[in-house]
């Protein structure tokens, strides 16, 4: 059976939930998936592929996601890899394809990623922290699309079955 690591970097839990949705969709498609915080992954031994995701803050991918890709770039470059971002606090991610921000595009090139998706983000109205609470007053809400996430993950499972057959 194909075994996939879904590693994520999340500040307020929204990206972690997206990673869980990806793991569930992969398992439903017959792929074994482990969902783990990026900072807790020591190595990629035993994984046939990886999906790496991070929240976007001020146009930058979460620091732990960037660190994960840098630290594991050699291992990732020898496996099929997909990247995802979460963050827009509006419906743009549902309405159109959003290209990866510069840092994610650079990471994708480093590991020869097969694809990237940007999903909407989530910010609670009572978000803690100076900047988050300020943004929450104007843009709080849940803009994630679980069906789109599941469809994207199902596409990954199809491709993995094709390339490992």
C-alpha cells in the first residue's frame, strides 16, 4: 500500500484541519496517510510521497512549513510531493486558482513538487494576538471548502496509483 505523509504548519488550527481532511480523503481513496505537525517529523523513512501545507501570513508561508521543506529537501526531491497553502480570508480561493506565493513557489521548485493548491483560511472573530484580533474585526470567518480539499486529495491518490503501478 502507498504511504503518504501529510505534514502541516498551523498557527490557529485551520490548516491542521485541512491537513486532516486531506488525510481522510487519501485514506478513503485507498492510500495510507499519516497527518503530523511539520515540526514533529524527524525523517521521511517509510513514506512513498508527501503533502506539505502551511498557513499564509502576510504573504509568507508558515515558518515551520518553510523549515520542513528546507530540512527535508533531499528526501522530498526523491518522492512525489504536493504543497498546499491556506489563508485567504475571502472567497477568492473558491472562485479561482491562486498561484503560490513566492516562497512556496521556491519551495516547490526545490523539491520538484507535482502540484500546489491554495485553500481559503479561517479566522475566529475572537482571535488572540494584536494583529490577528485587528484582522478578525474586518475579516473573520471560515472560507475553507472541504469538498474542494477532498477533490484535490483524491486527485493526488489517483496520480500516486498511476505513478506507482
